[in-house]
C-alpha cells in the first residue's frame, strides 16, 4: 500500500487536480470582483431627470420701475448623473431670472435665463420666455378703512367705536394702478349673533371706486382690527306680582334683593321702569321660600342676579282677622 502512494503517476494526477481547483477558484473570485466594480461604476454614471419649480427673479431698477405680468415661479428640468442632479436640487444654488435693465417702459417678451448650474448637467426651462409690463413706480401713504357686517351683532348688544392698528400703510406699485386706489380696506366678516368684542389680524386690500381689487403691494399687508361689542346696563326695582292666591289665605311676600341690574340695548332699557316678577302661590300652603328665575323683557340679554329668593309667609284668613280684632 505504501508503494502505491509513492508511484509517480499518482503524484502527478493529484497535482493536476489541485491545479485545476486553484484555477477555478481564482476565476470565480475575479469575476465577482469585476462584477462588483461594474455595479459601482454603473451607479456612479446612472442618469436622472427631475423637474422643480424655482422663483423667477427680476433684474430691474426697482427704485424707478415696477414690473407686472410675469409668473412667480418657472419649471426647470435637470438631467445628468444621479449624484449631481440630487445635489443641485438639494442646494438650489442656481437661479432663474429675466434681465430688464436695458428695457424701456411698456410691454415686452423676454427670455428666461438660468445660471449657476454645473456644466455637466443639461437643463431646460419652462416657459422659455415671459410677457412683462414695465411701468413707472409710485409709492404713497393711505389710511385704512374698516368694513364689516353690522347686522351680525346679537340682539341686545351694541357696537362701539371700531379701531385699526396701524391706522395707515404704504402702498407701492405701477403708477397707473396706484392712481386708481380709492381706499385701503380691512374687510371683517363677523359671525352671526356675536356678543363679544371682536379682535383680529386682517389682510388688507386696495380697491378702486368700483370695488375692484388692484395689484399693488401694501406694507404692512395686515392690520389689527378691534370692534367693541357691548351691552348697556340699568338697575331697576323688583316688583313682585302674586298669582293664583287662595281666598282663605293671607300672603306676605318679601325679597332680599330689591333691585336687579339688566343688560341690553340702550333704547330697550330706557323703556323699563321696574321688573315685574310673577310669584305663583297656587301650591303654597305654609311659609316657604321660593327661588324664581327672572324672565327678561325683549331686548334684555342678561341680568344680575339671574334668580331671586322670595320669602312667602302664609296665614289663614280667619286667624288674620282675629289678630286684627
């Protein structure tokens, strides 16, 4: 058996098998490495196309001119390697603009330019050109008017003197637009039946004499509006009114609070001299205290107190006559 392992042909055969296995292993390793390298390279060179909206800037002498008609944003489509396109979108270190520095007053069709994009990225912009109207710039200061629906105020409540802060604003725009302004309005929509002071920050608009809104810049763009909504008050005497008395009983009624404060419309309050309070004695057979919720007249929204305690003393009619005799 030992002689068999020492034979030269057997040693050669084993050596050959080992060599073949080594070649297979090396080839498979290289193919895996090359495949991985190709995948990485593919990732690096893969292309990406994406469209984003960016603000459209205007190059013009803003101290002299005011430009209208152009869109606030334009669409820019980027195409290039995934890494570059993604980086460009994330940083947005490029700009879209129109150059009006050499344009005269009037209507123009101008090209939209883009700069700041990496040269390895191709791009397109939509729209490629825009219509603009260049006009003389004008600024003026105007007071703010408050407009609101007075009919929404709850019954029994009344409006105080409304106020706005600031009281005036600066208006800037094309001279043709600014010259048409009739008033700067803070429009307020009060909720129906409102019974408390209204205070809110309100957007401002510029209108012409026909009520059309004009395209101008108002600074500041909002104002604080305060509309006082209150009630008048009046203290009146309580007048107890017994009801459903029994003929064989004698009643004595007293109330601790002889006056009540009523809140409501000033005109309605002026008509009230005292407040009649009905006291039902139909079920009263002995001395007791009745708690009565006050029934308020028309135009009166609340009272203080809302209830009163009425002490009712009861005697038999015959007993009362004997005492008197």
